[in-house]
């Protein structure tokens, strides 16, 4: 009974029994206007526009006209550190233009043997803190590393141009590099040069070398030349023996009171001791007296080699760079690796047994 009356009632409730009053006539129609062409947005209605600021009134700038703003000169204008990125971009352009100029002069690409013969330059760049003050913004470690990488590349090009004799071109690069170098570079580099060995009153050098658990003390004695030796014998009233060997000069090496051949039986160890003399080209110009302690014969030979190289670097300053490139002036940091628990040795493992 109720379900039979529910449908007519719901249909009557859905029927619209009222009309909406409209002020617009049925015959008239309104055209669509885009938002940008309306008087409110076009600036014709001054009441809706922003009132001009005081500086705009003084300069005669209309607040509704945005076209007076110029394009930023820097591409990094909206970045957080625009000064740094501007300098980085200028250095990249300098590196690119310098590379093209050196390529046009047929100085690039440089062969390996020619690059190895270039003089070594020791730069001293500004610290990250000084660079941050230069750019008026703090630099991160990554930003500082990118900057130093470009500066080193530009310095290598300066070294090539200066060695090739293009002085004017090299001076232009030096002016750019001088901006990023430390102001007290010469004083700091002079202070950082330390003596590797010390001289005594007889002109001998005393130096110390180390390798693993071995250490060596070495005295390098310059040999008298033939004329100096003859004058010394004449002053002493001695006559030169007739059986003097006037062949190639030889170097006498005494290690722990014994000749080199008796102390180091293996030929590789003897060659290791004489290697600094061969690299410097002074084999036969000096005699060597060494005292080595600790470790085995291999470690003692390396310790004597380092001490000999340090002494030769003071006797022959022009060969110091050659010895440094051969890594003879620096101690070898490699040591014996420790034994691990559960293993018979440092790297050796026990064999796995199934049963």
C-alpha cells in the first residue's frame, strides 16, 4: 500500500514548480571578452591599479607598465651565488680560447716526452675561505675544487706558452692567474723549502732514510778531482804512483763497514742503492758511507737509497726535481700488513675441509 503511493509522491517532488527571474531580455546576447582585453586588466580603470611607489614617481615610471625592466646581464642572475658562477664561466671561456690559440700555434696536443720536460710550477692558490671573501659568498668544497681544476688547466697552458717563448701571451695568462693566487706566495714557498740534508765543515752531507722497520744514516763525500788530488799530494810531499787507473771514475760505497757487494748480495738491492747516482748522472763523483739498522736487506737497501737521494739533492740542486719525480725523496709508506684473527697470515686463509 505504502509502496504504491511512494512513486507518485517522489515524481511530484522532483517537478520544478517555480521560475527564476532574469533582468536580461530573452532577445539580447552578450559577447565574450578575453580577460586581457577587459578594462580592469588593461589599466584603463585607474582605481583598480596598484598605486605607484615613491621611487617610481620620482623616476617617472608607470607602475602598470612592466616592460621597462631590462634583461639581466648575467645568466646566473637568479642563482644563489651569481658571482661565483660568473667567474667560473669566464675561466671556462679563457681555457677554451687559450686552447684554441695554442692549437693554432701548433703547441697542442703536446707529446708526452715534451710535457715531461716542462719546468714544474708550484702554485699556491687562495684558500677556500679567501675565495669566499673574493666572491662575497661562501663556497662549498665542490665549488672550490671545480675552480682549482680550471686554474690548474690554465696554469699548464701558461707553462707551455712561457716555455715556447710567447712572452706576451704568457703574461696575459699570468695576470689572470695572479688574481687567484695567494698574496704572500713567494714568502710561503721560500719558507716551505726545507733542507733534506745538512753539510759539515768538510763539505760532506748527512742524511737519514727509512723504509718499513729499517733506517739508514748516510754520509756523502765529494771526490777530489784529479788536479786537486795532485796538488794535495804535492803539498804533502807524496809522489803519485805510476799504476794509477785513469779510466772511468768509480764510487766507493761502504755499508756497515763492508763493501756494497758483501752487504747486499742480490744485484737488485745493489742497483737500488746506486739508482739516485745514476739518475743524477754523478756516478763516480761521490763516495758513500752508510750505517743501516733494523729489518731485512731489502728494507735496508731502500732506506740507504732514500738517504743517498736526499744528500744528492743538496749536492746537486739542479737534479732535485729529477729525484722528486722519481719518488726517491719521499719515504715509501707501505708497511707489513697485520695478521688477521682466524687466518694464518695477513691474506692467507685456512683450507676448507668438508669433514
